C-alpha cells in the first residue's frame, strides 16, 4: 500500500478553522493590501470624484480583508502571482 502524497491529502481534508488571532491578522493585512491596491487604481485612473474615491477606498480594503480571511494563503498566492 502506498502512502498518499501531501497534495492528495489536502484535496480530501477541509481547511482547519483558523484561530481568532490568525483571523484578525489576516483581516488587517488584507485590509492594508486593499488600501494599497485602491491607491494604485486611483492613481492609474488619474483620480476620481469624491464619491467614487470614497467607495474605492472603503470597498477595496473590505473585499481584500474578506478574501484574505476566507481564503488565507491561497488569496496571497493569487495576489502575488497576478503579476506573472
């Protein structure tokens, strides 16, 4: 009988529930990444009106924080590899 490889085991086991401190760290780091991403988008678009700027700088960090908490390391891998 062969032992399963680690990536095979990962397919069948659900991700463990992260500790509360890990969730908070993921949320803060995701929110900071969202602020940086919103600033890059804002600069590339040449500035926006006050309403769209507010929505951008509230929405982008909120979405990034949610995705970082929900998906953890997979979120960061995709964010980093998006430039490739």
